[in-house]
C-alpha cells in the first residue's frame, strides 16, 4: 500500500499532470491543474518493471497504448518525461552496461 494512502487513487496517463518525487515524498504539479481535474501520473516514471502491464486508455495524443514500466520503453520516449531518481539510476546502469 502506498503512503499516503490517497496516492493509490491517482491513475496513469501518458500525458500526466503530476509527478511523484519518491525521494522527497511529494507530489508535484507539472502544469496548471483545473478545479475538478483528475490527478494523473506516468507510471513508468516510478516503476521499472511492473508485475502486470495494462492497455492504456488515457486517449492522449501521445498515448503509448501498453504500459509495463520504464524498462520496456526506449530512451527517446522516456526523455520526454520527468523521471524519479530511481528510474534515472536504473537507466544509467543500463547505459553503463551497454557501453561495455
């Protein structure tokens, strides 16, 4: 379970309006959020590889259609998103391995 508990109710979007800074334990608005607008975040910004992927239904212009974690996305897609420090470190380790 997430702490604080309300975070479990924030859905995924390929065009998110919030970011979870897991290091500082804060939720950051990525732009103006209208009153009554649902908070959404990009699951691969904090999830490296998810136990169960899912078909995305966000209907955003840049929808990725299937979400299963950052490890399953190419770097050119990931660079469009704000990513947690954890995901950034995992990407750096992968880059270091590929450079050998």
